[in-house]
C-alpha cells in the first residue's frame, strides 16, 4: 500500500511552537515498521498541506500524529483536507494525546485511532485493510462508527525495545537543516527508553506507557548513534539516567567504538544526577553539553503537590554538580494560576540566587489524560485545546488575567534581558551565522518567539482572538 504519514506543525505562537522544531521521530519509527509498503512522510514545516504532492502520491491510507492537546484542531482539519482529496482514503490518528483521549477524534473524517505504540499496531492495521480483513480483530484501535467508537482491546507493550526498528530518517532528509532546538541546529533526536517509574500528576508519559519503564540495550543505542546524520543529539527519553548503569555503559561503548564527537543533550531528574555524578562526568567526557531538568517548584510543599517525589535540595545540588562540570542547565518551573505577585517575585529571586541562565516557565495545565486533569477538570475555565500549550491559564487565576500574564511575561523579560546574557547570545549568533550553522530564517523565527514571550498582549490574544 501507499501510506502517507503527516506531522502537523503550528506556524507561529508562544513557547515551544517558536523555539523548538524537531524531526518527527515517532513517524520515522512507524515508517520503519512498514516494510513492503511505499511510505511517505510529509512534515508540515510551512504550515499547509501540500495538496498537489498528496494527489501525486495518491495514498491509500494516511496517518496523522497527535502528540499534544494543542494539535487536536489542526489534526481534524488535516483529516478533513485528506478526505476532500480522496473520500476513499483511510485516515487514522495516533500519538500520545490521541491514545489517551481517542474520543476527541470520534469524527466523520477519522476512520480509526491507533492507541499506544504505533510501530506494532499500524502494520497489522494495514495488513487487514489490504486483505479486506476484520479491523475489529486488530488490537490497539478505536474504530469510528457514526453512533460510537469500538475499542478493539489493549495491545501489549513491546517487551523488548531492541526490536524497535531504526527510524526511517531518510524520509525527512530534505528537512534536516530545518530541525532545531533553540539556537542549536541541526539537531537529531534519539529514543533509547520509554516510560518513567515516577508518577507526576501533571505528566501523561507514564500513563501512555502504563506505568512501565523499558529501555534499549547499550549496544542497540550505539548501533543507532553510529548511523545518525550530522548534528547535536537530543535524547528524548523522559529520564535518560533512570538506569544509571545502562547510561554509563552507553558512554563507554561510544568511547570504545570511537564514534564521531558530538554534543549530547539529555533530560534527567535532579535526584538521579545527585546520586550518580560519576555517570554525568563520563558523559561530559564524550560531549554532554546540556541537561534539561524539571525543577518545577522552589518550595518542598509545592513540589509534593505535583507528586514529583523529589526534594528541592536535590535541585540545588544537581545544579551545583552540573555548573562545576561546565554543563549547561535548562531548568523548567511550573507557575501556578493562583500565584500572587509575591510568589512571582520569589521565583525571580531563586533564579537570581542560583545563577540560572536558561530558565523556562510553564503554567500549571491539567492536560487531558493526566491525573491532574481528573482532579481539576471541574475547575477548568476554558477547554479550547489551543490554550493547552503550557503557557496559557485554563484554570482561574488569582490575579486578574491581564496582570497574571504581565507577571509571566515579566519573568521571561527579566531572565533573558540581562546584559551578560544578551552579549554572549549576540556573540554566539554572529559566530554561528558566519559558520553557516544558523540561518536568517531560523533566527527570525526565534526572534519572533522571543518577542511574543515578553509581550503580555500575546498571551491574552489567545483568549480573545477576535480582538487580535
């Protein structure tokens, strides 16, 4: 069969929309599982579905990724556009949000929702379509009928991630130079584990993976690393150091195999860094450049409210370890809708005291599919899916909404307008423009996102689009 896989993209907006654009790794993995089929990935980096390109390919089935709540509306619009091209086209949706909230896609334009790991379900789905088989016999689907959705049963998780096929990165090779993480470009993403052993109430990752943590062997990870295109490597694992012994083994294999020198970026919890500084040091030797840490809160009682199962003292100690090693820290904090001006001030003081150069602030958001959503859904004041981007308040704010956003935008303005930060950033930009690692289009996009993040009116506009 000819199979089209589509990655939706917002073209503008606040936060991640403007400062991060990563390859569609999930679709690349699904594509790799479809041996015997003709597969095409369309990444909507320019925001619009290339209708003529779709017509020329003439797919018989089309899958659309919906990893995030903010993508729901665009995914439904894309499904409609695909059906308009060919009513016979079988359209399915998959990804984190779709798996946890299949009811959002009970729609005439969508034929099925793939629930869970697509690389196991999609091949069986296509086989049933090709052979005229019974789709209800394929586990891991929600089949759409006018009056209801039929759930075909839960598919077991992959027991061994070493069986995950190497991603079909060749299908997006023409876009390789357009994938970036902030100022870093190009960036290649690699998944070496799935799930998380923790139960943060604001996170859906552990629910998608049914509370299990699974990891590839070090040998399988290094096999993939050896085949990557040029670029910095971002490990997308929720906690790369969850198995510290495995992480150390990967580092040793990279050294032993003499892989080309790269810069590596990981996500990790502060407690694992504090418990295993020797593993972090090993990774520093082979190129670890930056660690993303969810600090979340600055007070222990607030950290316990989100079930982080960590201690704020670990945040401080992990920061000290990484700063001493010369590793960059990207620290994220959760801003509660009920923050007062004093709490915004205390957060600024914390960042100043610990010299955090790259803080990120998100608004506490009860994402559908999380424990937090179940706890707070009766209090949600706005269910517009496009506001669930972690930068807009969908819960009532203690401060007037305009004042809340002035404080939030003020955090970004305060954190990133310091003279030293501005000077070092300008120098880095000029150097990388000269070396060709940064394009003017990329720079314009980052500048646009930065301007929005410090403008309170940009946040309010999403609540009152007609006034924009």
